[in-house]
C-alpha cells in the first residue's frame, strides 16, 4: 500500500536549501503517527491515528498493529500534503525502533524501510523515550531538565548524566497511564472520542472530594498497582461517586510522581522541569509540577497534547539530531527492540 503514495503529485512544493527535512514514523503502542520537521525545528506536519478497542477492553497488540498498517499510507500521504512536499524532498526517514509493543513497532519499521529504499534516503531508528525528551527540550527551549515521562507504557524520571539520559526513578509495576486506562475500563468509561486519561480528568474536575488511597513511593521508585486495585474496589462499592474516585485517583497518583520528580530536581541541582508523555496532557498534573518547580526557583514546561502524546514529530526531530552528528544505520540494523532503555543511547548530539 505504501508504494501507491509515490505516484501522487502535490503542488506548492517547499524548497529549503541547506535544510534537512525528516519524516518520522511512530507506532510503539495504540497510536500511529507521522510527523515532518526541519533541522531548524519547524514542524511541517503532525498526523496521528489511534486504535480504539471496544469499551471495557484493552489494547490487543496484534489488532493495533493491523490498524497501524492500514493507517500509515494515509497518514504519510496526509503529512506530505500538509507539509506541501513531494516524497523526493524528504532527506531523512526516522522511525521508532523501541521500546514498545512488538507487533506495533514492526509496522513503523516496515513503513520506514519501504520509504528509505524507494526514496533512496538514509534511515535512523530512534529510542522512544529519548525522543520524548528531545521534543520537549526543543519546544520548551530547555537545556538540561529533569524530565517526568508519564504515559501508558512508561513512568520514569529521566535526566542527563555522563552523556546519557539516566533513569533516576520509575514504576516498579504498571505505568501511570496504564493505571488510569485500566481504572477507566473497569468503570466502563467511554474513551471512543478522547483518550481515557482525558476522560478520567474530565470526571475529576467535577468533584472536590477526596478519598484516601494507597500512596506508594519507594525511594525514587513508584508503584501504582495497589493504588489501582484500591481505587477500583472502592469505586465499585458505590460508596462514592465516579467523579470523586477519579479526582482521588488523580490527586494521589500525581502527588506520587511530583514527589519523585522533586527529589530528583533537588538531588541533581538542575533548574528546569519538563513533563512529557501522554499523561502530560493533563492540566492538573502540570499545575502540581509547576507549583513544585516554582518552590525550587526552577522553570517548568509541559508539552501540549499534540507533542506530549506519542507522535511522529518527536521521532523525526531526534532522527535529525542523530544524523547531523554522524549516526548512520543500515537497513539490516533496523530490527525493532521491545526493551530499549534510554540509557543505552549515547547522546552524540549533547
């Protein structure tokens, strides 16, 4: 299907002499995205489609991958059209090499290899977590932040140390985003028109009541499984409204991640705080982190939803940073890696 993209022609082509234009493909979980960005940091397109399982059910990787395979040709065509570019004007093909769900990762890898071969352009496999950090640094104009990365697949506190992004704290069981998702599914909340985290946030706004729930911080690490179990059990008892339970879940979980981020900020002596990942779209979380950063005379930046949620632009931008600093990859080196830690990446651009 992807081959059919390149028999099309778009008017109004953009000529950018001396500028690298990268297309980024991302499909590590339930979302597939295609982004186009220049080496000057100008976002030309950021298209995305999300696999939506039936109400009450979770994401099945095989089904999500099938969705991504169907959507990628459409998203690539749409992104090129939005950017007013012909395929030949792309200079670099970037894709998420890991971490993520195997079947989903293979979709963006296949699409990226196809583009690279057809266009005869270099290909770069990008670490998903590193890309979240780099797009935040770009858009937030940040140099060296403590990063709280919270999503459906990861919950980590990341910061630069010895030329790598080190994980200074993380979940010991399930990620924060997954905690919110599972709670919403157990309550049969409808996430067909918005991410489950946004659905939970909207319910939480309707209540000022708070129910005490398990608060589990272990040094620099966190645990959300007990919080999820207790919140679900209490909600199903019918003793409190769904609005109150959503509010209580958010307040408890966000206080936990804010505490760990604050400890990292104080320990590392940095003066910037960045939040990224799908949960970073939550306004209450941003409010709590901003208050914490202000108390430490630090600057805070929270990515807006289009670039906080998994997206192709972050992949495209990180690919540019890697390529401009000498990183090269052959097609045979582009096998996906489900377990790909951020600290494995040498930051040759830092």
